[in-house]
C-alpha cells in the first residue's frame, strides 16, 4: 500500500508526537510547513510569521505544502504529513476570502482518509512557535473538522490514547 496521508487537527493535540512514532516505525514523514517557515523567517529576520503577517505566512505555507506534496508523490509506501496544503489554504481563505481551497485543493489531493487530532487540554502547551492559546487551537480544530469533509475526505478522529496506540490506530485504519 501507499498514499499521502494527512494528520491534522488541533494545535497541541499530539500530531508531531504521533508523526515521530510513525517515522520511528519506518514510514516517511513530512514536517509541518508552519514550524519550518517560522524557523526560516526567524533565522533571516523575516516577517512571514503568523503573529506578524499571517497572510504572508499562509502563502508561504501553501507554497511549501505544494512542494512537499510533489516531492512525496512518487514515494513507495505511506507518507504522513503533519498538516499540509488544506490547512494552509483553508486558513488563507478564512482570513482573506481568497478562494484558495478550490484553487489548490481540488487538483492536489491526498489519501481520501485523513486523521484529525481533537483538542486535548491535558497535553496542550504553548512554545516559542505556538504562541496562541487553547481557545484559538479549538477554533482552528472546529474549522478543519468542517473543511476536510466538505472537500470529500473521510475524517477519522484520533483517539486520546498513548502514542503507540495512536500509531497502531492510524496504520490499521489505512489497511481497512
């Protein structure tokens, strides 16, 4: 089997930890565009940061997600994405009204089954790159929980269990 699989959902919901487990099991993983952009912009003194110029940040995230998707398209096996094109395009559309979802997401599809990390207050934490609070993360989650099904994806909520059990859930769900 092979496919490009998105793991999205609430910030601080355990996505990166799950992706690290999937990577440890030998699967290809694509890191979240947002964290990479923040690192690049911070290093060069740029302003395409979510707390400085959100629209510029989202445009960069779309560009990066398109490159990531293209680079992974010919990979044999599962490729797991920490967020991706749909997250960035839906956020840009919500922010600016620009029809980014239709423009980018109808042609550039991922595996039809995706995984959504629900809000998990017990593990939520801010950090240097995640400056927003849990309320903003929950709002983001609610938006994505509507966006993915509207684009025809089958959304599977990730259970609030150990990272090992979460990875088992993802892999067995893809084989079903």
